[in-house]
C-alpha cells in the first residue's frame, strides 16, 4: 500500500505510522487524513499487527492539527466533503473507538489542535522533552471537536483542562507528565527508542489478553461499576477460548518465555 503524506512500516508485530509533512509542522489536510484512515484500517484488520506507534517526521512537530492554510484556500465545506465517510475521524483515529489494539503516541514536538487530539486518542503517550501540547482552536474560530473537548477533562483535572480549552494554555511535556497525561518524557533523540521499548513491554503480554483489557476499560468506563464487573465482553470471551490461555500458564510452569499466537 503506497502513501504520499505518511510513511508506514511494520516490524515484529508493530506498525509505525509517521505523518510526513514536516514543512507544515505535519498538519493534516483531507488527503493526509484519508491516508491515515487507510493505514489504521489496515492495522486494525491485520491479525499479525499487535501494536501501533504514531509519530511525526522531523523534530519540530508531532502534528500541528488541521491544515488551516488548505482550509482557507479551499473553504470549510470542501474540507468537510473530502473528509465525509471516514470511519476513524481526524487522522483516522479520533473516532476509532472500536480498535482494541494498543496505540502509542511518540510526540516529537508540537501537538496542537487536532494533533493533540490524535495523541489523546492513543493509549500511551511518550513525549520528547521539547514537546508542547495545546488546543488553540477557539483562536481561529473553531473548537476542539475531534475529541479534545471530551477526552481532556476526563484525563486531567477539570480546571487544568479548561485552561487549555478556553484560554489557550499550552502544556509542556513536563507539565503534561505531572498531570498524568504523558507516560514518559525523554530526550528527543531517544523518543522512538522509548516508544519501541513500551511496545516491547506490551508485546510480552498475550495479544488477546491485551486487547481484552483495553476493550474492558473502554466499554466498562461508561457503565456503573457493578454492571461492568458482571460483564463479559466479546474479546474477553475470545481470550478464554484461545490457545494462548493454555500457553501462558504452560510457559510459566516450564520457566520459559511464552510463544504467543494471538489466537
């Protein structure tokens, strides 16, 4: 599968998606969004791919959000038309609530607007020391409508979130880490190594167990606790019926690393 505005590579059950528009701080126009949609569709549907890493080309920006110059030139209605029918939302990810494979954001600079919303849609966020997070949409007549207005107040203290959403406050990597939004802050030249290390830790678990865990969190958070505790979600059932459920205890008893099959 060929791409013009992103790069996609796979290795050892890990898919890496790199937004490749560094001259515009990796901002996304509809054509780039459509490519990301295709890439994450392929990741979600490929049984051999168990973890994804999302990052941006260069060291200045993860993603500066919506390409406002493109929108100014072509108009918002044309942009909406080009994005129509996309399952995953902005960047193919912000509305992809049915993907239970883990996704890691490796934030290598500015994560602004839709770029921040892409990171918020991931499960693990690793940030370079110089990374910056913000939702400046109201200053250009927009709002954080790709999930930022809903996810951010769920993830960090309300008043901190509202300072970002309403007053345009930006969070440094250290501030985001202090609020529990970022899992780890590293030197810029060690960012991808750190992201791959986190992916490696996830791969130590049985893939169906990892997905069942994510599914239970995503579906269970909206339920009363008692109902969530009594629920058996589809991937949990698959996990209970899998070959890996036999392999895990056997490998433990035999004092060897498990050989996961994902089935």
